C-alpha cells in the first residue's frame, strides 16, 4: 500500500468547496496529503474536514476565471507549504442554452474557467515540478470529452480541450518526471447536474443506460485521484481515466 501513500505531499485542489473537489481533497488527505483548497466560494468546511483527519489545510479564495489572479494563487500556495507536489484542476462551471442561442458571455465564462485556468495553472505549477523533476497534474474532464451533449456547447468544447492539454503537456513533461493525466467522471450527483436530476424522465433514461445502474457520487473519485497522485501511477502519462459506471462501454 506504500505505492498509494501521500504522506508529506502537498496538493492544490481547485473548486474545492464541495462536490467532486471536496471529495477529492478529502481523499488525498486520507492518503496523507496536506491540502490547499482553492475556491471562489466558501470552502471552510473542506479545510475543517481535512484538518480533522490530522492533515494541514489552507484556503485560498480566488476566481480562477480571472487570469490576473493565477500567479498569485500559486505564489500563495507555495508560501503556505514550500511547494506543490500535486495539482488537481477541478474548478469548472456549465451554462445550459441551445447552441443557436449560446451567448458570447456564456461561452467565454465557461472556457475561461474550464480550459484557460487549467492550462495556465498547470503551466505555473508545472514549472516548479520540472525544476524539481517530479510532480502530478490531474485535470477533470467529462463524458463530454468524448460526446457532444445537448445545450452545452461551451462546456463540451472546454472538456474536449482538457483532454488535449493533458496529452500535450504529457508529451513534453513525461520524460522530465512530471505525470499529467485526467479523470473523466460519468454522471455524478453534484450541483452541475441538478437540472437533470430534477427531470425525472431524463434522469431515468440516463440511469437505465449506465451499466452500474446508478449515478456516481463525489466519493467515487477518491480512489482514482489518489491513484493518479501517487507513485502507483508513475508510468501513466497523457491518459484520461473514465470513472463512469460503464457509460462509455454501452
């Protein structure tokens, strides 16, 4: 089990106030990592839960869609713990409007957070990792990394882009000790999927198509994120790990 031990590692998790981000932060802490929780909304609960596990935790409040704050976030995180061993790019939003009506603002807001911040945070943290010769970068993709979706063109484009950035960075950095991978969650019970959960007919049609016969929960990402953050995945590079209950297999 030492392959999965993260004791002494410092992990920066974006979008850590709840849902997938909070669960992954707690999962990393359970494996031994100290956590820097980054969120534009209240994330004190995440910090409290991590500290209750006996790990160090700090909070950085920031709107990552604003490119001007990214360098400061990384500088502050580095000041807290002296360096970042694991970066989890989880922060993201979704805007639901038909493609013919999808506004410039909706497109820009989604792509700025879901894609631009992923690349530039990876770049900033990646420079530290390359100098050190080690590090793990994990970005959150989606089933819409592979599919087109309905009424979410900006989100779909951004999640396709996450896979591309993952592969591009892996090509450049794998030989220098930095593993860059992604996780593509299937249908998960989070705030982002609340409109679907509220639509009984659509919820049933989706559930019926999932071989596991249920939606995922945020806790279902704990194991995958610990795996990708640990030495157990040292030879994985540029991979998008599907955690989807078998959705893509059907």
